[in-house]
C-alpha cells in the first residue's frame, strides 16, 4: 500500500501535503526560536514531535476531505505543479487578502489602544516581542494556524455536516456555520496563552474571544471563497499590524 492510498490521498496531493507540513514545522520552530527565553535546543525535539502529531493528520484530512467538497488547497497544488493561471490567481488573492488583513489588524490595534484602560494590566503590550520576534510569530501563525484551523478544522466540520445531510456542495448555511465554529475554536486556542500571562479575567477572556473570533471569520471566509493562501496572507497582514507595527515605535 502506498502512502497516498494509506491516507486516502491522490498522488498529486502528496506534494502539497509535504510542503504544507514542512512549512508549518519550519515557521513554527523559527517562531519558537525567536521568542523562547530558555534553551531552544532542549525543546526543539519535543516541539517538532508535537507539531508533526498535530499538523500531519489535520493537513492530510483537510486535503483528502477538502478535495471532495471544493475546499482543501487547490491553489497550493496548482502553484506547485505550475498549472497555467495559478500565478494570476495568487496575485488576485493577495490583492484582496492583504488589504483586508491590514485594515482589520489596524482597526484592532486602534481598538486595543482605546480599550487599554479596561484591560488586565498583566496583558503584554502589543509589539512586546520586538520587530524580529513579532515578524517570526506573524509568519508562524499565518502558516501553522491556517493549516490547523482552516484547512483542518473548518474542512472537517464542513465535510461532516455535508455527510450528515447527504450533500456535496458547501451551501452558505454550511459554509458560514463551519466558519463561525472554527473561528470560536481558533479563539479558544488563545486562552491558555492569556492565562499564562495571568490576564484571564472576564474582560481579558471576552476581548480575546471576540477579537480572535472576528479575525477567524475573515480567514475562514477567504479560505472558503478564495483559497488557503488567501487566508494565510490575511492572517499574516493582521498579525503584522498587531505584532510588528507597534514594535517599530519602541
């Protein structure tokens, strides 16, 4: 039995799977290296194992199930196999996703500034990782979290609902339901980090859930209507505004 048949993947999907898993590992570990205060080499191996354990199943399922319901990562596949028109599609997605991400990120940055007096004092200031750390975190989150949450969780949710309904096309009701639920899961993923700062009071939790759900909805919509790469680009643009721009003034 080949690797492709073992995962239920087409042979043409193995390359995108390998690339997406590889990019997730590299960018996540680079983000960790740029922000970890301890001995990075001591946590490198365990971190890589955990990342593989999370990323490989989610990416494989996202690609396998997504190709049956019009989701997945067709643009990634087209770019890797140099399909005519894929470069133009990438440019179109970038022109849409990056401005939307920057606009939302800057709006959240301004909202954070206005709400600062009401937020927990333990909450780190935006840009606290510095320019380089913020950039690495932005890249790592844009790649890894979109592979996990949009390609993985959103696709699995949509496929499951369609299977229960005995349908194949992602209708607006199914699409938006999967987007919102995956965005809520995405937001909840950030609560342990909030707690690690000692800032998990009611206001801190509410702000974290609302802000991350909002951006998660944007990323999910772009994944559904455009591409996984569009979601990644928008995610990077949002995080660039939140983590790198504030560091420029320090």
